[in-house]
């Protein structure tokens, strides 16, 4: 993968989590700085670097939202009305989820990675991640139904 495509994919993952351009840019750059000490802009980025860097995006996102456990969470919830108009309805619904639920949806359902691969970055067991994912699916279905996206 070329460097431009790598940067775009890392930014896109960050944007899916935050819904805010500036925040996504900051998280993406921090993740790239943490994982890719030296990127030769004239060469290809190894394919495993993308997953490693997006894992770091998820870790930074959760660190910034001070997520500890599902019982003691500090995060910004977005309502469907508060999200930007240009976001699609599914993205709007994702932004209403708690940060750990956003991470599980983005990591597994959008990027197609295994939840077991992100365990060290999110400090949760695989069972807890699957519980968060199932809860996220349920919440998304409810939000989408209530927004009139499903008949």
C-alpha cells in the first residue's frame, strides 16, 4: 500500500470513531507517530502496519475518553441531532455509542478484523468485547429503527 492510501485509511478509521475532522486528524497523526517511527514516503507501507496503526488509533481514542470499565465511563455522547449533516445515517448512529462500543463496531464490522487482535489495546477480555459488540448491534438497530431507516 502506498503512503497516501495508508494515511487515508488511518484517518478514516479515526474519523469513524470520532465523527470530528480535527479530532480524527490528531488521533491519526498520534497513532502514526507512535507506530511508524520512519515512513519512507517513496516506498510502500507494509500491510501489517495498517492494522497495527489502526489498533493504536483505537487505543488513543479510548485513552482520550478516559474509558475504564463499562460501569465508570467518561465520554462524549453525540445525539443524532448533534452530528454533522454530511455524515451518513449509520455513521450518525455509531457516534451515539459509548467509545468501547464504537471501537468494537469499527474494528470488527467495518474493518473486518478479529476482536481478539485488539485485546491488548483496549484492556478487555474477548468475552467482554463480544458483549460490547452485541450490545452495540442492539443499540444501533434500535437507533436506526427509531430514526426511520428500517421499515
